[in-house]
């Protein structure tokens, strides 16, 4: 085994250990007694320790740079996805409905496409009639910062820029539990 392979395995192992520490179980639900059961019903894991969301700047489909920090003060749902991913395709219409219904209450949805070009992403966004920003992480560096593997992976960033929770795998973002969660979250101004 080469030293580069060993080093790569160590980096992956350290990343997995950091995620296990950050999103491990135990103790009272950090979302509180009202929102905790809704997150549990949605299969979402909150972090054990509050962590600042890594800031990033990525271009949208028009080539305009968009920075995560520009959305400070709003609740941001970051969804990492790819056009070839069938579960990603399946969850996008529900995410669009969530976006339309809650954007006026302070919810921002950012769809971060991992390792594809605007030429590939643009027809997908048009076909599904998505109105939230699609950002291009063409080299996968932002997905790497967020330890995304596999897609879809979704992170919720609180108004103060901290990671509130993450979910790996597709979700029904338009479910009764999801709508109740976002309704309570956004009405509380958290």
C-alpha cells in the first residue's frame, strides 16, 4: 500500500470520526421538546455540538458568485445533489413546494450540484421548474468541506450561521411533519 493511499484512508477515517462526534446521539434533543419529535419523525440528526457552517462561494447557473454568508439572518436549507441521482430527482419537487411556501417567512433553499457543469444542470432545473438557486460545485470542494457522501445530503443552517442538522438520503420535504417543523421553526424566528 502506498503512503498516499494510507494518507487518504486516514483522512476519510478522521472525517467519519468527526461526523460521528458532531452528529452522535444521546442526551436531550438539541432542537427542543417541540421540534425534536418532528426531526425524529423526518429521520434527521441534529449535531451534538454547535458548529459554524463552513462558508463558501459558488457560481449560480448565470455565473454569478453566491456566498453562503450573504444569507445570514435567514434559515438556509442546503441540498447537495446531482442530475444523475434518482433520489435527488424524486425529492426536488417537494423541495420546490417547501421553498415556495416558506421563502416569505425566511427560508432560503440552495441546491448545490456536485461535480457537474451548468450545461448539464440547466436543463434539469428547467425541466423540474425549480425557482430556488442552483449552485455549481464543479470540483466538489464544498461537498468535501461538508463531508457529503452520498447525494442527496441536506444541511439546515440557522439564522446565526450554525449547522442545525443534516440529513443523508432523500426526504419528503413536503410531508406533514416537514411542513409543521418549518412552520414552527420559522414562526419562532430561530
